[in-house]
C-alpha cells in the first residue's frame, strides 16, 4: 500500500493499493468523518463493488445510503445534479455528511460537483474505480458538469477530504477503459518524469497483465506527478496546463470521430503528433521521437490510420482556434520527461505531421 499527500489549500491523502475499498470506513474515521455517508455510483459499479463498500461501512458503524445515476457521460449534467440534490434532501444529508463518489471520472466529476454545491459544500471522498480516474480525474479537485454541448462548462475547484484508489477494482475494467487510463499514465511520464517512462518501458507487459505490484507502482507514480504539478498551480493558471499534453490534437480527433474513438487512442495520436511537431521545429531529437512512438505502439494505443479523417481533424482544430481567439496552445516535448508550452505552432506544420499518419502503413 502506498500513500501520496497533496499539500493544497486543504490537504489530503491518496491511499493506493489492492483491496483498499474494504478499508474505507477506517480511512473515513481517520479523516474525522463518522456516522453517516451517502454513496453516489452507477448500476455497473454498484453491481461490482457497491455491496463490499456498504458492508464495510456498516461494519464500521456508518449508516450509508446509496444513490444511483445511470451510466454515461451524459449524466454529467445539471439535470442529474438537480435530481441528486432532491435525493440528498430526502435522506436528510447534512453539512457534515460525506458524499462518496464510487466510480470512474464521470461519477467523480458529477458527485464532486454535487458535493461542492449542496449546502455550500459537504465533505467529498473519491473512490475512483477506473485507471483514468485513479491517475487523473480524482486528483486535483476539478469537479464539473457539461452544459450547452460543452464539456465541464460549469464547475468548481473543490478538493476531496480523501481519495481511496483500490487497484483491485481495475481488474474488471473493459480493455478500452484500461487503454484510456494507460494513455494518461504515459502522458504523466512524458511531461514530468523520464525515469518513470523508462520504468513503464521495462514493465509494460506486467502492467498490461494487471500485476498488483506494477499497477500499484504506476498509479502511485502518476498520482505523485499530478500532485506535484497541482501543488504548484492549484487553480490551473499556468503550469497545470502541461497535463494537456496530447490533448490539443487529441480533442480534435475525438470531435472529428464523433467520439467513436477512445480518449486514450485520441491522445496517443495527439502525443505523437505534438512530438513530431517539436522534432520538425528542431527541438525534440529524432531518437526521442522514435522511442516515444515505439512505446505507444507497444502499448496498443495506435489506431489504424484509415480511421483518421484528416480533413475533419484539421477543421476541428481550426474551430478550437476560433474559440480561443486565434491562439492554439500546444504542449510540446523537449525531451521525454520535459515539456514546454507554446502558441507558435504553424497550422501548416500541424497538417504536415497529421498527413504523416495517413502516409504510414
Ligand atoms: N476532473 C478532472 O480533473 C478530470 C480529468 C480527466 C477526465 N475527467 C473526466 O472523466 C470522465 C471520464 O472518466 P472515465 O474514463 O473514468 O469514464 P467513466 O466514468 O465513464 O467510466 C468508464 C466506464 O467504466 C465503467 N466502470 C467504472 N469502473 C469500473 C470497474 N472497476 N470495472 C468495470 N467497469 C467500470 C463505468 O461505468 C463506465 O461505463 C470524463 O467526463 C472527463 O471529462 C475529469
Ligand atoms: Zn485526458
């Protein structure tokens, strides 16, 4: 078992290890939370882990109520939040009653938003059950719902009291969800920690085989990286945007593919495209570019090139550019483990590197 402490406006611990879910009551009490709790989850996660959590809380003397929302990104909405406020009133949740978000990033963002706003804020506990949520969305306090077709349009910075990352829950994840998280793990290494990248290269097979040791280590190191970055820029005013590495083109690919492509696959292409841009600008060494590309290929994150609708991707980036008053910010690697932010990437260069994908066989 491992622990990362986040030192922020309100500090908290992230507990990482196998079987952590069934120690939740203990960790809650250690954080000064007691008596009652409301679990927010979805039917898929409830079926897998709801009972184990409820039993643990009952054994530790908690009175817990479980509220469910349907599965899916569309539940990150003000409508769903409103129905949760009703449910919370009905079960007499008070200012001191913690909300436990049990699920992936969708549940974490939604339940976090509800916790931030209900009664001007009730204690939030994150129990992330996807790799993406464990290494990314449960850390750093961004909570939000979507609005007007825009992702995360309405939200807050609201830090949890505690994060419990039970790596055993990752064993039931569908492959494509694992791939989404793995892409974020690779992203963390490339932006911040060259040694971690080497570790991933050496341990990829065990990681993909879901070995406890490697999973725990990969989640721990990714959380540590996010913690270090967020500690330096809690409110996302500068440094924190390096965590968007691969996401400028990645988001455009997701839009162009009408979300028919996994987030991990899209940002994998985005990471390679950004690395190629940096190489063409004379910054990233070709050896580094090849090393990164080879690893992403080995991690099974490369999608088949014919699925990339180049024109639509370029249109989508241009659209983002309009939205952002003509400037597109890219996070580009100088080397594996070191990145910089620039808004000086020529659109023609971006097009060239994307054309490159379609020319590859
Ligand atoms: N707050 C942040 O800083 C931040 C950062 C990155 C992403 N996000 C948000 O995270 C969301 C994506 O999160 P996600 O990738 O976890 O998706 P998700 O929450 O939709 O989960 C993916 C799928 O896996 C299922 N699932 C969850 N845990 C499982 C388990 N242990 N076994 C089997 N199935 C399980 C879910 O029910 C769902 O069907 C997006 O809404 C994104 O905007 C937020
Ligand atoms: Zn992402």
